[in-house]
C-alpha cells in the first residue's frame, strides 16, 4: 500500500519526497445483528471503494454474504484520484451507491446530509465507539454530535526507531506514550548519525521534514479552526521548522537530493536511518521482514508540555441517504465494525479500528515494537476541525523547502505561509458555510 492511500495528509509526505478516543475499556464482544433468513427478500447492495484492497474485500464480501444470504454485495473499486469526482457526480445524479467511503475528511458530504447517521444502529448493536480510534473517528465520521461512518483498520503516523542503533549509541528508547520535543528529537538525531562521504555507507540519525501533516492541527490553527495567522507562524512553530530544516542542512537527516540518489528504498528498514516519522501500515511489514528490532512512539511535539498527538485514518464507510436499501446497508456497517475488524486483522495483519479488539486478539504479542504501537495509538485524540485542511496546507510544505534551501529564514517563510494558508482557509470556510 502506498503512503498516498493511507491519508490525504501524506500526499506531501516528507518535503524530501516533495509536494497520508483512545482505546477505552474492554466492553467485550459487541452483539451481532441477526442474519436475515434465506427466504427473505433478495437485496443487492452497492459499495464503492478504492482499488488495492484485494486481500481484504473478497474475504469481507464472502463472510458478509454468508451471514446474510439474501444480500448480494457488489463492490466497485475506483482509482483513488477519481473517487471524490465519481461520488460527487453520482450524488448530483441522485444515484450514489448504497455504501461509500467518507474520503479524506470529506465532511462536507456529512453536513449536506448525503450520509445517514448511524447512532441508533450502533447503540442497538451495542457497538461501543470508545473502543474505536478517536482521532480517525473524529476526522472522518463524527459531525455535529452524530456518527456517520465506521471503518476496519487504524492507519497512523508514528515515530519508528531502530532499537539496536539506540543500544549501540548507549541511548534510552523514546517513550511509547510521552512525546519528546522537537529539540530533544534533534539532539537524538545528531547522536545517532554515522557520517560518510559515500552516500551508500551513510547512516542518518532520523528524518526531518515539515510537520503539519502529522502534528496536532491545533499547532497551526485556532481552536475554532478559522485562524492560521498567529498559530502557523507563532514562535513555537517557527522554531520547529527551523530545527527540522537545520537537520537537513547539516546532513544528519536525508535531503530530497539524498533520496533521489538512493532511489526507491525505505531507509529505516535498510538500516540507513535510525528514526523515521512514518506510516504504520507501510513501516511495520518492512521492518519485520528485515527482522529489525524496532520501537514506536508518538511523533515529537513543538514544546514541553504539549500533549501527544497521533494522526490516524481508516476506511470510513457510511450509508448514503439515497440508498435504496438503508437497513441492509446499516447491517453491513454493523458487520464491518465487528466481524469486519477481525477479518481485517486476519487478512492484512493491520491494527483494527477497534484498538481494544487488537489487544483482545493479541496483535501486539509478536514483538515489543507492536506493543509500543498499541501504547502510542492509545494517546490518539480529536483535534480542531479545519474544512479543506488537505487542500489549503500546501504552502507549508513549500515554506519548509525554502528554509532548507536557504532561500528564506524560518520566520519569513512561515509568515508568508500563514498568509497563504489564511487566504485558503477563509475561502474554505466560505464554501463550508454555504453547504446546506
């Protein structure tokens, strides 16, 4: 799976490559919906989703239809870059599928009433939302006090690190729950680096890049989500970008030109990088395939006292309000939230969206790194709402590149970025307020 598929925020993943509720108390196994009798009305449900789910979707489809023999689930896979356009076109024609993905935080669909609320169904099925990752649910599924979708897996941006490299340097491991500051992160990088004139022999201490795509949105926006100026360019954020850029300039973190020379390789799994802030779905299989003893932690924060923040995502399925079979579609979502989460783990070995279920099914038993992943995911929480976040934040990545290249000071670059983002934000709010 590519990073772009994990989270729209990762579409500018690393400036290097250029521009992807906490787990609560164990509530036990949720009650399952009763299967419809085989003699019941025959129903065909349509579901639209991205391409690339070959390991999971057939298993999910077979299991659901076995439980509901009167329902045929038809799955249409659509290229990711065409998905929003196809859904918008179908909605305009009053002909959406029964079930679709609330892609990339497209909460405009929720505000416009294009999806049905699921709260009554979730309550009736004893599905405890506190068991599901709070950040993913808040970014995709929650709007105006109601829940509109549910998913099967937890994607997340975490700090992964090589424990053997830490041991060799005599350094303590990062905490799985308490984030280090950007200054502490930079200090570790400098202690872990192994310089070499031969780029193929060089070992970097860690990755360094713009932080907006994984950091708490409250770092860059006001609590009401309407102001970028004064937040994106405040002292703590400017300092963060200056520190990250300096790591690249000093050669202790890889630059975009370094990445181009090395080619398409994961530096962490190749033991050429001691720490990386990256996607769990990509990182874990690569690290485990190379038998690397890894750890996981929340990404660094701007300053001491900041709470840990984990950006997460999921395959957020909801029922379109124009569904011809809303009850059967909700039955599917109840199945996805329960049995589907188990099947996701079985099919792809990825943490379910129900992170309590991951603990119950011993996902973390394989190694200490997985245990730490679950601990870090336990710190995930909601953040401020910003309409069009992924469309308006491009200038931040551009600003970071200018700082790295020495074309602008961190202060000037972030001031300019704040102006541009504010302009985009004002327009995004105007568009949002017009949605009826």
